[in-house]
C-alpha cells in the first residue's frame, strides 16, 4: 500500500484546528455575552453544557445512523463545518436572548459531532500503522483550536468580542473546504452499505473496546471541566492574592500546552504502546486533581507552571484512548466506534461541568477541583489489567 501523499496529515490537522476553534468561542467571550443579560444563574456552566449537549446529541445521531461509515467522511466534515460556522455567527444577532444564545451553542456542538470524531475517522482511514502518532497530532490540533478563541480575545485588533466569533467562523469554513478539496476517502476505509442499529451493543461486547472506552470516559470527566474552568481557577488566584494576571492569555497558554503533550505522547506510543501513555497520563492528571487545593499556595510563576503541566497531562491520554478504541473496533465500524465513545464521553462532561458550576460559590473555590479526581480514578480502575 502506497504511503499517503505528504500533505494529507497536515491538511487534516489544520482543518481540525480551524474547525474546533468554534468549540470555546462562546466561552472566550463569556463576560461580554453575560453583560447583555440580567440572569440569576451561572451562565458559564450553561454555555459550556449546551455545547456539550449539542455534541452528545450529534454524535449519538451520527453513531445510530452509522453516517461516518456509510458516507464520505470528508463531505460530512465540510457540511458540518459550514453549518457550525453559521450557528456560531448567530451569536452576533442584535438584541439576542439567552434562549437564542444557548440554542446557537447547542447547534454549534451538534455540528462539531461531524468534525472532531470524523477527523479522527479520516485519519484512521489513512494511517493504519502509527495511528497513535497521527491522532496525537490531530488531538493536538483540537487542543490548539479549543484554546485559540482565548488567544484571539487577548490579541484581537479591537476590544469587541465580535472579532472572536467572526474569526472562528471564517477559520472553520476554510477548514471544511480544505478537507473536502484535498483529502479524499482514505485507502483503509471500508464503508458499510446499510443501516445497522444494533452496532453499539455489538461494540461493547468486545472486551478490549470496553476497557478502552471506560478509560476514556474517566478521562472525559476531568478534561472539559478543567478546560472550561481554567479562567475561573485564574480568577480565584487573582482574588485570593489581589494580584494581576492576563487571564485570556494564560488561559490560552495552559490549554494550548496540551498540544505539545499530545504530540510527544503520540511519538512515545510508537515505542511503548498507547495503553502505557494513556495510563500514566491519567495517573498524573488524577494526582493534580487531588493536590489542586495546594496549588493555590504557590507563588505566581510556580502556580502558572503547575497549571501548564496539568494542562499537558489532562489531554495527552486522549489520542491514545482513541487509538485503542479504533484498534479494538472492526474496521468497517471504526467511525461509529469513535463517534459513540465521543458521545458518551461528552455526556459525562456535562455532569462534571454542572457539578462544579453548582458548587461554585457554595464551597471554598480552592476545593472545587478535588471532585475532578473521580474520573481518573474510574479510568485507572478500568485499565488496571
């Protein structure tokens, strides 16, 4: 089998980066959006959860209908990138209501279901050997795309939050078009010809798939709650010590640090295997959860440094879990396997995000992140053998 053309992986990575910038676009400008409304609830938790909820419904729809395995993944990627961009732009509607904002974020999440897992499916159709390395680059692109709205917000040419929304929508459109034009169906793609509604139970009957999926679910409990609350962690530190920090900038750095660890983890997996990289990353990130109250006693430089390390280990296991899931699934159901694990994993993130949102203001804010340790403990137990 001939090697893929040299530009295939860079295009997949760049397209994934551009399109996943939609994910936290609303979170990056939360203060500007919240100022438009007079609400008595924590809108941050709802904004995060509605994107996740949309993604869950989208991935569940894609998995049940086996869309990624029945139709061209690149075409699905393009359509979802365009529709996700449109949903994102609706945040700019004048006099928008809270209901419309939450609906827009739900729609964005729904169409991200045709971007993130589909991007991994496209990569698995090209790279049968060394998939952990390829997915390491790909999830690194997701991390950078997730952090990018904070970067735009910090360095935009004006203070208007609209620049973040417009820029991320334009980038997502370019990413979708690039994938469609430059990345045709891969040589390892094995399409299925008909709808298979019983496929989900079939997958979970496979022991290696089940163990990889459970490990991924534990990882997801921690990941998006940590990412979503990075600005809150920084604001807590600022209020405790009456100091100053560039919160959007450091939010970008802490989340984006995971790009490096995803790439390194992918390279290490070639030598040690994906399971060891996933297990050790989950172990270290779990330890960070347990010692998180102590981090607030550190000097600013050490505090930021510790958060950057946490930002690295909290995501470095993700591409390796996806590699394990893809390897355990039958080739003709690989796209559906990745999609359904994403769906369940992101459903779990709603629980952790809402838990932290509920406890915010009710307990000492330095103790909030102890609860994130529940996920790594579960994941480590699932991977113990």
